[in-house]
C-alpha cells in the first residue's frame, strides 16, 4: 500500500522508465562534457571497426576447413585413436564435479548460462562428431545433473555437507584417476600425449601439485625454524629467478644428464615436475602475502585458549590467508594455463603445436589466421571460465563485503 504524503493523501509510486534511466546514464557517464563526448565517439567508432573486421573474417573471409580436417590433431595430437576411450571418463568426472561445485557455490545467472551454452555449441561445432558427439553430450548431462544436485542441496541442510565432501574428494582424486586411466594397464605413454589434452593435463597437474606444495613452502618460509625457512626460501628464490621456458629447456636437455638411468622418466613427466615446482614458487609468495595480512592478535588469542601451533595454523590462520588471496591465486592459475603453450617451442604437439602442424600442410599454406584464432578462442574460453568461477567463489565467501 502506498504511504500518505504530507497532506495525508495516498499517492502513487513513480516508476522511472528504463529508457529514461538509460538516457540519463549515457548523458552522465558518456556525454557529460565535450572531452568525454569526443572520447566516447572515438572509442565506439574503434570498437565498431574492430568488431566488424572480426565478424567479417569469421563468417565471410575465413575458411575453417583447416580446423575441421585437423581437429583431432589439435585436440589429441598423436594420441592413438584406439585409446581415445580413456579420455572420456575423466572428462565426465570433471564436468560432473564442476557442475556440482558450481551448484553448491551459487545459482547460475542468465549471463553464465548464455556463456556456457555458447561454449557447448563451440565445442560441438568442431570437436564432437558422431560417437564423440554422443560422448560429449553425456559429459554435458553429467554437468547439468551435478549442478541440479548442488542446487537441490541448498534447501536440505543434511545433504549439503555430504555433497561438499563428495566434491572435495572427487577433485582430490581426479588427477591420479586421470593419469592412471590414461597411462596404466597398457595405456598410452606420455610421449604420445598431445593436443589440447596435453595442455589440460599440464595445467591440472601443475595446479593440483603446485597449489598444496606452494602452501607448504609458504608456511615453511614463515616458520621460525632456520633450516626449514632457509631451504624453502632457497627453493622459491631460485625457481622464481628464471623464466619458465628456461626451466622447461633444462627439464628436457639438462635434467636427464644428472638423473641415473634407473630413475629416468619421460621428458613430459620431467616437464610436469618443473611446471609444478614453478607454480609452487609463485603460489608460495602469494600465500605468504596472505599470511602476513592476518592480525597477530588472533594467533595470540588462540594460543591463550590452549590451541596448539598446528591447529592455529590450519584452522585459523591458513583459511583466512587463502581466502584473502583467492584473486591472486586464480590469476596465477590462468597464467599457468596460458603458459602451457610454451611446450610448442620444445617440439611437443600440444594444441598450439597441432595448429602449427596444421597450417604447415601444403594444402593449408597461408591459413595461419584461422588456426591461431581458433587456438586463441580455446584458451580464452577456459581462462574466462576460470575467471567467472573465481568471481562466484569470491561472492560466495563474501570477499569485498563488510
């Protein structure tokens, strides 16, 4: 009911039209002064030109035959065709866990659903054909079912902790499950891993191993024990002192010379170790910054209540430190995902290496733009998804709110 005005007469609530609000916003934000008006016109003109050029290239000038013919080379590299079935169970598990985690954290917005639908159509258009299309469709159904279960748990307090435990355990087991399924029981040797699959494995192992290792290094560097602090500091500073590409060259050409023959591993395994250690060094410094942001009064209060150092660190200090540096951690994960393309420089047939091999074929000479734009879209879509997930996690944890 409308409240009475000063004269005691009940008035009607005035609703501002959307068009008026839009005009007012444009007038105050884009055309508030001659300088802002000129800047707006220039920016809009430049944006329209870039958008027109890109759309014209994608839908008119480009010939995407190079992607259709070489899609297996880009996505799987030299992975044996008879062993492709090993790739799908980890994908189903990952998409199911992703949907469950997203459903537990927040409700999907319309914008997120639009981006997700666009990504599904994008992948189906180039990757999934025939049986692969059915298998990818099954993976999408796993993701939708996981999201539905996560949202259903919102109204069932007893179910939510159980599903949360399932999600955590699933993410912890997905790396060993994937590696065992692909390589064990007469599986595929690491030397034959390639395409986008290799980029994903490098990023997942780098994140899965580098994140906990980086947290341990950060705690060691913040320790009061001189030996522990000195060793962790040396590892962090030496690793961060060189670029990733240099360490990858060392992993391929130098490291095998110092390892006994009985302990020799595949060059890709060596590279995974280097990537994990490199990621851990940067994660350690990020987490150490979070540790320094925690008020020492909390630690003193916890000790006064009789809590030991272990419980204070892992139940009071560390959760708050990691919560404070989630944006920086996600930025590091995105940087690692993009850095996996450096393996093409070493001769590995990852996604970028597959694209280079595709446009080196005689019938596709001069089609570098299509191949490289496709690879850029692949990596951008994953990076954007990680960024959106980070924003959801931050919102669920209440970061930036008082």
